[in-house]
């Protein structure tokens, strides 16, 4: 039986805990419903029901504008309510929770259509993890299971931000990036940045020559010499060496795609690249990157479990 993990991620639990603390301190105002507080207590303990998951995304979408009224460290009733719903104190964090909630609902709907729903609140089902955003036609897709290792004192980041023909998580259709998808955007001289979580000051850039992107027979190869004198880069280097960061993403706009006749499979044939980014949450399953000595860059080795991954996807769709 296919499973959907209903357990909220730690950042949602932390938001709920903060909201409960502010509520106890009297910052929540008079309009707060007791059920919201009760649901927040459950969320803080790691429990969110299917009914609640179906409400979270829509509620945040309606109320995210309330965060515009928050000035600096000001605490408003709207802010407290957003925290109690797991949404965080900024539009970015609220959108993150909203997208995650929508992904849970998509998984629930996909399985319910097959009348074979079974829930798991204790174990994370990797094959149903999907984190993606679409803002002003710009999409970000995150990959997982790529390694970042330090060899000696190397500061060169090298790896694959995208692996061709690697299946996405069900959403509910399966998406693949095809060979050739990046060739035109690279040949046209796309000014691509290397970022952390798709924001902030670039750590490298193709225009300056500090970031090199290559499409080979495996995928989108990324190479960048990180500057340890840059505090942001130094923090990233430390996180890579410790293994605290292990995911990557690319932001893009779809130029050409192709759907299967049954609309269950989508192939990305050409994209416009905006950035490649080190991120927190994964979406696709197969990619790799390493932190290496400059002299050892050419020795990169790729581990790829695509055949196993594709079989897992097929089993999930048949259940």
C-alpha cells in the first residue's frame, strides 16, 4: 500500500511552538478560535490530520497578506495566527509551508483516486517528497541524494544540479528533464547565479566566470570555486564539509515541454536557467555534487540509482 507521511516537518512544529508561546503571552487577540490553538498544540507535538492538511494551504493563501502589516520585530495577531498554522513569520516561510501543504494534499488526492490510501505518521516516505514553487512563471525544482565532500582543503564545488531522465516525485504526473534541455540557455550566455536557497548575494556567477555550467551526457554539470574570504561562502564550505547540506536545486522557466497522451508524464525539453542553488528541501532523487581540491576536479564520479528509482515510482503508481 502507498503511504503519505502526515507528520509535519520540524520547521512547522517550531512555528507552532512559537505561536503557542506568544498566544500564552497574550499576543493573539480576541478573534482566535480555540480549535486553532488545539490544532497548533497537536502540530507542535508532530501530529497534523488529513483534514488540517487540506486547510493549511488555502488558509495561508488567504492570510499571507496579513504579514505585510508586521513592522520589524512587531508582534501582531495576524503574525501569531500564521505561526499557529505553521506558516512562520515571513512571506517566504509562509509560502514554504503553503507549498508543502499543497504537496501533501496532492499526494492524498492521488492515492485516494486509487482507493488505496494508507497513512504513516512515524516514517518519512521519500518517494512522495515533492517541494517546488512557481512564482511569476519561474519554477524551482530541488534534487536530493547528492553528496558534498571535502578533500583536503579544496573549495571547488562540482556536481550535477540536474540528472537527465531522473523521475520526479508524483505530483501526480511524473516529470523528467531530457538531454538538451539546458544546451540553448547555456549557449545563449544565460547569466546564471549560484545562490543559497535561491536568494541573497551570489556566491558565483557565469558572467564573471566564477561559475561554469556544462551540459554533458548525464545532466547539468556545475563547477564553482568558492571564495573562503566571503563569509557566506565560508559558511557554506563549512556546512558542506560537515554534511549539514546535501541538496541542490535549479530555478528555471519552461520553454518547451512534451506530455504523454494520458497526461501522466511530462518531459522538459528546453528551459531558461535563472540560478543553481544549494537548498534545504529535495524534490528529485538523483544528483551529485562534491567539494574538492581544484587539482582533483576531473576525478568526479557519479553514483546513479535511476533504474531502482524508476521501479519505485512505477510501483507507487500501480498501488
